[in-house]
C-alpha cells in the first residue's frame, strides 16, 4: 500500500508539473502570439478551465504528500520538504495568482482593463516562480521513491 501511495503521489504531482510547465512555456507563448483579442480570449478561457480544476489538484497533491510523510518515515525528510514546497505553491496561488486569474477569466475585448497585458505579464512572472517550486517538489518526491 505504501509503495502505491508513493507512486500515485509522484505521478499526480508530476502530471500537474507537466500541465503547469506547458501553460508557462507552451500555451501562454502561443496565446501571446495570437492577435490581441484572440490571445486574451484564449487566456480567459484557460483561466476558467484550469481555474476550476487546479485547486483540487494542488490541495490533493499536498494531501497525498502529507499522507506519504506520515506513512513512510524512511523518506520523510524529502517528502516533508516536497510537501512544504507544495504548500508554498498553494499559498502563492491564493495570494498572488488567483486574484489575477479571477479578474482575467471574465475579461472580453469589450470589458478588459487598459492594463490587462501588464496584469497578464505579472501572472506569468508569478507562474514561472510557481513552476520552478513545483519542479523542485516533484524532484524531491521522485528522489524519495529511490
């Protein structure tokens, strides 16, 4: 049971890292290259779609890491550190990224604020930091498997 928990946790976090990496380095650059209205509309749609699922994914990942740390004391240091990093991404998301996302997911070409690009760029900068933290957490979980 313990090994299955370790693998499931690592896979869940790994897939989340892949999605967030793709948003940062694939999807948003594609959206930014689209004509202004199309790119902004794509980002708003992505914000609605991923904004609906990511809270469960982030919290679920953190819960899985916490359970792993309790169940398997041998790798507890790595898993606790990974869990702390996951908790940091949750806090960072709630305080920095979600407020911007909650605004931007409602924007249309008719109602977006004049500084919508600056707000999108701010979200991107915070997201790059979050992705780096997620990669570190994932690496620690993968190391804990060995």
